[in-house]
């Protein structure tokens, strides 16, 4: 994999610094020194490295890794998850796709259903959309708040700032309990989204992925970009940074995501558990097996 500072640093949202999503992050960006075929080779190398790191993570059973994907429709969340996580042991990896909350979930706080889906120690949990929908979709469509049965005085103009604070505290709690939080925004351009929507319409095998609702949401593009920008500026923290990944070139998106995950696991200094205390039992078991006829 490539060097951390050279490859990953430009995509991090610095904690405490206000960014402009439009000015500071280009959805069409791809590294000049890479082409699609070279990236495919590097991605395969990265996946192989991830497999080894996941094995140690699972064996050590100390940390868990929570990976959050947020994006506009057609940005490539599903395909990124498929390609980057393809070689991992399914026993140690769980994917949750969060749709509109059920009536049962609406009777709880907005973090409840996500709390239930957190990965166990030694495992990787992937949230395809997450609790961040509550400061994105719900902010763009505030009528959704009416379904949440909140006390009227909590539906005021300060609700989003309170939720940023709640989410930051929640993620701090997770990190303090050994759950590392990685947050990716796949930054697709409006033009590229239109292109991908048209491809889905023209290819019968992709028609199932398309909904007229997706097109209608394009009318709120500017509102979504403002909501995302405010979210990044308020919830990219020292313990749970946001990564804004260029998404107009899927091959580049997947490589960057794989590199961030790999470097994050490497930073944990994972090691296989020692078995000194079981050494005598292991030797005894070896003798028994070797004495069998």
C-alpha cells in the first residue's frame, strides 16, 4: 500500500477546522501517478493485507472496527463494500444497511437500532448509511421529525447542534471502549450521479437499483451538500475523523478506502495472543496426537 501522508491525508477532514465541501474536495480527483489497471493491482494487494490484519484482529479479540459509509445515491457504497471487503472472513465481518426506521424503531431514540448493530470485539462492522441520516435526510426533510414522536420543545432550531454533540459523545464512548470508528463520505458529483442513473435505466439487470425517489431527491442536492458540510465541520473529531473520498472514479475510490482501513488496522499494533500459559497443555496434546496409531 502507499504512504499514509501522501495518499490518505488530503481526504481527511481536520478536527476543529471548517472546510468547504465544494472548494476543498473534488469528486473528480484521482492521483496522476495511478491508472485504472495499476490501481486494480494495488487494490488486490491491499485486500490481501486486509485479510491478514482482520485475522489478527479476530484472534486478538480486543478491538472492534466500525466502518460507516455515507453518500448520495449512486456514489458507489455497495460496490465499494463488495470490492474492498470481498476477501474478508465473513465470520468476522458484518454489514448492516439501514433503511427507513420501523414503527418499533421509531418508539426508541434514533441511536437505538445502531447501538444494537455494533460489532463485537475482534470483528469489523459496516454501516451502509447510519445514524448520520438523522442530521442529513431528516434535516433536508424536517417533516420526518413528526414521525419520531419527540416532545414538541425538542423540535426547535437547535436540534441539529444537539444531535452533533450527541453523536460525538456516542463515538467517543465507542472509542473509549475499544471500538475504532472510521467514517467515509463517497463524494460523487451531480453530473456523475446523473450518468449512473441513466446507466441503471438502460441496463435491465440494474433496473432494480433505481427508484423515481432517487431522481426527486436530486432537486434537494444543494440542501444535502449544506447538510453534509455542516455535519463534517461538527463531527470530524480527533477520535473519529471523516474521510471525504472522491467518488467519480470507482477504481480510485475503492483503493483509497482500502488504504485507509488497512492503515487504521496497522495503527492498532495488532498481535496474535500469546499462549505461554497453555504451553504445557499444547505439548501434552501434541504427544497424544503423535502417539496415535
